[in-house]
C-alpha cells in the first residue's frame, strides 16, 4: 500500500511570495496533520484536517492555512513568505482524528527554503 | 500543557554497543499514548512504537526495547548491539489532540 506522498520534495521561494504544498495520505486515511520542523524550534504542529474540516490548529500566524479535499488529499499554503519559514514541512496521515491511540504515518516532507 | 523532554541531544557509540535514549514527559491526561519515531537523513519520520498509559509492560522488538515507567513519567528506548544503520534522529512523542514531540536525539553509530 502506498505511503504518504508529499510534493514537491524541495522548493526555493523568495521572501514575500506564497507557496502551496501538497500531501496525499495513505488510502483510507481521513486525517491529515501538518508539522513544521526547524533546527531551532523542532517539530511543531500546524493543523489537522479530518473529513475536510480543520479540527485543530497550532500556534502559527494566519499566513499559514490549509484545506482538505473530499479525497482526503490536503494542501497547506503559506502567504507572504518570511526567511523564518524555511523549514521541513511534514505531513502525517492517520485513520481517525486526533493523535490519541492512532499511529501517524509521515511523508518524506517538503524542504522549503526562503531566500 | 503537554511536554516531552529528551535530554540527550547527541549520542555517539561504536557499533555493537547498547545505547539507551531517554524520554521524560509531562501531561495532565489520565489516558495518553506515547510514541517513538526514527528520522533518517531522508527526512521521513518512521513509526517505531506506540504505548498507551495503561500498559506498563516493557516491549521488545528484535534489537529494540522500550521501558515505560509511569511513576517517573519516562519512556526510554534501548537499542541492543547497535548498527551503523541505526544512525538517525530519534523522537519521542506524546499524544493529546495532536502529537507533542521531544527535541530529538541524534544517534551516530560508528563502525
């Protein structure tokens, strides 16, 4: 069974631009969560979507947004990019909502560099 | 608030040595889950184990073993007879409505 697919793998953007990252979860999984990983802050939760609804949101500015489609694929968007947004963005897929008791399976991430 | 602490930032061992990665957590929940993930250089977080708060039995899977002690809020991970392929960053995580990760431990196994 295919794993979690994130595209693109690498991205270079200029400050002020906007970017959209994509995540295709494991077939049958309806929950998608996004995490930002940076050397300074570690792994931080961005948001979670389940059945096209945002269920949970981390402590990030409104420039970070996301959505989920009826096929469970998810996109996250970052507008007005800042240098500090350079990070590895990881998507996690799980069967049900929330992290309780369900394994989250992660994609390989999108490495975003803002210059 | 939930918190996970991995006090060891980096560990370096020689192949075949045993190594233990420490994880201490804080939560007010009475029911919770703990996880360990491995992150190789490729970036993907690989699920290793899940343990719920009611099950304090130690678990062994091949060269991997986990020691969960609720009394000390610890969930430590031991690799026996380490191999070069074990080199990676290891994360301990705690579940609530979302996963809270520790800072990670960079394990380097030298030949």
